[in-house]
C-alpha cells in the first residue's frame, strides 16, 4: 500500500538531502548550548557514560524505529501510528503537540541569537567594541547585567511583565526565516540544508581550533572532561543524559517519522540512522571542546591581566552560557567581535533547521490528516506559533521558557513519549514488521535483538528513569505541587497542565475524522490467538502492579522491603519474557497474539521499571545525603585524556565504519535493488 502513495508524495531530492535534513534537525541549539553545560554540570567526563549508553542503546535504535515507521507508512507521525490501529494515532498527535510547544519557545532563543549577531556586527564596525565586554569578575557581572537587564529587562518570579518589542522583531525574523525555508516543500528543504548544516560545522571548527590553540585552554578542558563519579548516583544525571539524547536526536516528537516519510523507497535506513546519531554526538562533543577551551583561555588571559576569573565562575552560568559566559570569555580575547559573530552565526544556522523541522512535522501531520493545502496551513501555524512566542518575550519570559522546556524535555514529556512509542510498537503492534522493512532497505541488517531492545530493554530503561525521577520530584523539599508554606507550586502546575493537556488534545484530534482517505491505512485486525494463556499472564501483571502500589503506602525503611522489591522485579522480568514468548508464538502472518498477552507484556515492563526505580530510590538515598566532596578540576589529568580519546575513537571509528559501508554499498549498487521483504 505505501508503494501506491509513493507517486503522490513529495520526496527528498537525494540521499544526501535527507541525511543532511535529519542531521540539521538533530544538530541544533541543544548541541552547542545544552550539551556543554549539561556535561559540565552533571559530572564532566562521567556524564559521557550515561550519554553514550543512551545514544547507543536507546537513541540510534529509536531513530531506526522512527525512520522505519515513517518510511514504511509514508505518512507523518499521527497517520503512521494509525497504520497499526486507529487508537495509536493518539501517540502521534501527542508528540506533535509537544513538538508544537517547542516551536513556541525555540525560535525565541533564535531571536536572542539574531540580536547578539547584530551586536557583534556593530562591534566589528566600531573597532571591536562589544556592549557586554568588561574586565575581571566585575566584567562577568557586566555581561550578566547586559543580557538580563539591558537586553531582556528580566525580572524574577512568575509574573510576565511587559513585552520586549526589540526581541519581538527578532522573533518575527526567526519565523520568517523558518517560513521561507519550508514553504516550497521538502525538495527546497533538502537544498537549504546543504548550507545550514556545513556552515555551523565550519564555524564550530574555527571556534574549536582557535580555542585549543590559545594558551590556558587545557585548564578549561579539565572542567569539561574530568569525571565527577558521584554525579552518576543521582537520577537527575541520568535523566539529563537520556533527555539530552532524545532532544538532540529530535526523537519522540514525530519529526524523524515525518522526515522519513518523504524518503524515497530505495533508501538505506539503518546506516542513515547511525550516521545521523554519530554526527550529532560529534557535533556536541566538538562544541564542548570549543566552549571549554575558550573558557580556559579566558581564565588564563584574565589571570595575566591581574583580574583573574576562574573557569568555574563563568561555567556555572548554566543555561545562560551562550549569552553570558561565552560572550564574556570571547570579549577577553583578541578579535572578539569577529569571533562573537562566528559564534552567533553558528547558533543561528544550527537552530534554524531544527526549528523548521518541527514546523514541517506539525504541518505534514495536519496536511496528511485533513488534506488541506500547505499554502494555507503553514501561515496559520507560523502565526499561531509566533503568537504563543509573545509569552516568552516578556520580562518574566525566560523564566517560563525554562519551566516549559524542563517539562517537555523532562520525565513528563520526552521520556514518557519515548516509553509510549516503544511499548506501543513493541507490544501492541508487530515490531518485526518494522525491522524487516528497515532491513530490506539497508546495507547492514538488524538482528532479532533489535525487537527485544525496542520491546523490553528501552522501555524498562525509560520506565525506570520515569519512576525514579517521579519519586525524586515528589520528595523534593521545595514541594513539587504544594510548597512547604502551603502555597501551590504554580510553575510546576502550569508545566504539568501543559504536558497533560497534550494527550487530551491528541485524543480529540484522533476522534475528529480526517478526509477519510487514510482509512485504508489502518491494518486489518487479524484473528487473535492465545486468549486462555493471555488472561492468566494479564492477571499476574495486574497483581504485580497492585503489589507496587501497596509498597508505596508501606514503610519502605524496613530491611526486608528491599528483598520484596528485588523479588518482584525478578518475577516481573520473568513475566515480561514469558509474555514476549507468547506474543511471538501466537503472532504470525495469519494470527495476532491476543490483546491480553500484549497488554500483559506492556504492564509487566512497567512493573519491572517501577520496582527497579523504587529500589534505586532507596539505594541512592544514602549517597544523596552524603556531603558532596568539593570538586577540584584544575588541570587536565590522565583520566581526562582517556575520556577525550575514547570519545574521539567512538566518533571517528563509528562514522568511518558507516561511511565505508555506505560507499561500499553505493559501489556495488546494493542500495539500488529493493530486496523483497522477508516472509514471516
Ligand atoms: N534536536 C534539536 C536540538 O538539539 O537543538 C532540537 C529539536 C528539534 C528537538 C526537533 C525536537 C525536535 F523535534
């Protein structure tokens, strides 16, 4: 059936066009802005462990899953999910709505970048004068004041205050740039990304080489790469590592499904996904080198000038790294206005293709469902997105931006959506159909292990993180919902409101009838098999869930509780394996395993996650209460060299292997022959 749709559907001009567009979506503000400061904050080199695990075990396999789903169905996310069952459409819309929330604030950061680019250009023309430049610690204060007071007119707290019109105009510029990039369809996007992907890479390379060749840079690198192992015992570290991989690879919001839906039928899926995942990691890593080498050079320069500013003083800026710490550091070094220009130009070109990839995915989802014309839907999305952006260009806007972003990229947004995505496709639909599809189009093949990764390993990892973070949130001293002084925690309530309204809207959009044509996209239900056994395992999975609920209300400090938890985790794991066996036994091309079995597997996966999370919560309590050792990260030591080498080997080796495969396949024209999908 998808073959029929091929003729009507637009497609990327070339393989390179698609890869670059997907890389363009993945590589964005998250790489140059988010990755370096998260790595620094959550354990330096130690953060790379959860990050690399998340990339290889969750990120790249899920990228393959999303590509395969989009390519197989040739539809944007909601319709693609609908292919399996009418009800699954909800998951597609859920991601699209949260994606829409991202494009209400992501262009606001782009707007800041446009403004700072303007200041840098003015600086170049006025002999290198940058408005935030200053000396010593007072200089850092000046840079901070410039961004928060002069530019944002920022105020603490939750009230919005007045709209900042200077930023509004830049926001309009951002939206205009996004609109012009996609209004002609993906063919044009496939061309634009030939500029928006290589240009920021070049800029990053310039910044990195320059940073690394300045004196004092290794001091900064020590801050970046030296591991702080104790950070690994905190759920937040893991949550941020996994969240960063999801956000960075643009997973769970339907973008990659939509992009792959425009992919020509004769396209490699697995290798493309690996290239994109590794290229994204490489960009983040090099961005970190550029940022921290420059901060090290800044520390050295300020020391020489007799007004020392240690790396730590600016690196702790966290989220305002891009607009306070880094501009300040550049201002301490020669040719500051030129390099500020390079930095903000890199940010803009990085961010623009990520921003329009979300817009494209929202657009394609609406067009696929309603059959309305792009030329009408795109302006409406742009105006509505811009309108919501006004909330963030107020005096309290940045605060709200942080709150909304935290919820979307935190446990309640991305992790939960990822969990839903793989449990639905892994248990409720036939995951091996997607694997076979991916394999039939790829020059290296996924084994059966991939099915179990999607069905069991990834959901257990994401589920454990979800519950672990949930316990942590609910136990927060500041009060997650109600604060110690009895007042409601408004920020969290609004955040929760946004993430919980998404499924409601998603359900409504699913119920609303589309133009009707996509009805044939829903696969016919096959007769089900194995109901008898299914009822038994289903009941057991529900009982295990009941035990978990009971545990929550029990005094968990009793010594035997940990044994109960581990016992239940093991029993539930056996439940997962047995359900998985039953799903495979009863599901084939003629039959489908009973819904009882499939739901049992899904519930058992959640049970395992919940028990593991509760155990981790108890075990790490001790670590959390321990007073943290002061972190000394002064010069690069042997261990940071090891971290550096390991990351580089992984990136260069991985990319080298993927490109070798792609070139070898192209040479033998292996990708040109569409192999017949394997039979069940
Ligand atoms: N991957 C982009 C970044 O790292 O900045 C952001 C992003 C794009 C997130 C698209 C989500 C998305 F759907």
